[in-house]
C-alpha cells in the first residue's frame, strides 16, 4: 500500500485517531525515500536511522573495509575522510525530507566483522586461488584479510565489540559520523530548513561511556559551528538496550537529553538469549507449549522487560518530568506493545514506515482504553 493509496476516508479516519492519541508515532528509516514514505503515512519524525545500512551500500563497502583493515588511526582516518561526504549526503537527504520534525540518527552499532566477508568464504577463495596457481599478490591480500577476520571474530557478537564500545575504541568513527550530521545540519540551516537532529549513542551500559562520547560529539558540533559560522541546535541521547542502562537511568538522565528503548536488544539481554538462536532453535516450542504466551520479540514482555522500562522511565522522570523517551525496537509497530507503551508514559513509538498507520490507530485505541 502506498500512502496515496490510503484513501481520503482512511486519512480522515486516521486524523481522528491522531486527535485522541497521546503517543507520537515516528518511523524507522535509513534513506530519504523511506523517510518520505514515513512522512506520507503521517509519521511525526524519525525515531531511528540505522547508519550502518548506509555503510553496507555496494559503492561504500570497499571504503568501509579499507577503514576496518587499516593498521592505525591515520589509515582509518584516511578511509573515513572518503566516507564523510557520503554520510553527509545521506543525512542531508533524510533531514531535509523530515524538516520540521525530529530525526534520531544512531551512530554505528554492529560489530565491524559484519562488513567483512566470512572466514569460510575467504578460505574457499584462497584454496581455489592456490589450486589454480593464482596471482600471488591476490593470495597474500586475501590471507591478510582472513587474518583480520579471524582477529575480529567473536564468540558472542551480540554481546561483543559493538555499539558505543566501537565509539570508545575507535573514536574517529563516531567523530566522522557526528561531523557528517552537523555539516548537513549547517547546510540545511543555511538554506532555511528547520531541522531537529537527535544524535543517538547505541548500547550504553555505563554513564562514563555516555559522558565521554557526548564530549566527543559536542566537540565536533562546536568545531562545525565555528568552521561554518552557522549556529544550530541538536540533542544527544542514548538507546536503552541492556538491563544495566535501564537500571541506571537516574544517572543517564542527568547527562542525556533523550532515551529510546531498543527493545530488540533489551529483550535479548533481559531474557539472556540471542534472537537468532532462540527463533531458530527453541522459541517456537516455548510458544507452542505455552511456556511463553507469545514471542517476546513480537509483543513486549510486560512483566519482565516492561518492568525494567517502567523503572527506567520513572527514574528518568524524577530527574526531569519532561524527559523525552521513546521506543524504536520492532515492538513499536505492535498494537499490544503500543498499548503498554502508552501506559508506561512514553512520548513516542517508532516503527517501520508501513506500520505507521496501524501504530497511529493503536495509539488512539490505547488512549481510549486507558481513559
Ligand atoms: C533494538 O535493539 O531494539 C534496536 C532498535 O536496535 P537494533 O535492532 O538495530 O539492534
Ligand atoms: Mg539494538
């Protein structure tokens, strides 16, 4: 269904839903095209832009790999300098489409080996090249890549070197992304657009991570303001994706300007199982045999994950009663979970663009049910 195919009557109906609902509905979007779709469907902003999807594009992957394979900071910075204009263009496009509404841009989150070929793939290629007396230089290159892949491989990537841990260990990556955001913001501000960027740090577990990365982001913000002569505003916040973050929002709320619950990860880390393994191996048995009423990845687990969210929200709102809090995990598009988000007092839910109409309706139903 396209937004124009929604029909006038349905749009009017959704307008009535908007009049009743308290939750804002935003969308998860990584491209200007998706952002436009989201806007057409009535999204009031972007609740999550996953910047890694921009790194995966065919023309960028080789540069990303060059950055990962670099031996030192200088090598990484040289590759990052090539990525900067591409990222700036991405952010320019999304922020422009969403002018007048907030756009949450998340800094790099997945482990770096996700951008490299797999060990098995490389081993096959190297063996083939050797059997066919292939080019020695190419074999040496592939062997070097294999070494790097082996070095980056992890036993539990979901719990490994990812999220803001990348920003702490390779600050130049986050510095490039922050620069790309701010340069796009400065340009759009000069052109007269009102943009509302929210820079988001993923997978925070400790206040000290956030403080350090916030300083880095603000340092880049100040530099871009000075270089461009443009004054612009932005906020810096964090995702709440692990129990420790949820349990320490009293501290985090003093430093951050917004939170967004990443309930995909928060569900994994609260339950202590990885989604990929659980869904592939045992979760269906749990649901079939009613050990669990429903997959916690589809509908929020109110008594566990929901309780953590409740505590986290209450602690943050003690620091600031107006503290902005949303959800951007897949639950943000699930009507039952949206009802819980309403009761918990979230400010917004964010879901895929196509789910925005359903989410608007579910938010209105939640408001009526809980009057
Ligand atoms: C989440 O964890 O809920 C989230 C939105 O992040 P991702 O799914 O990209 O890990
Ligand atoms: Mg996550």
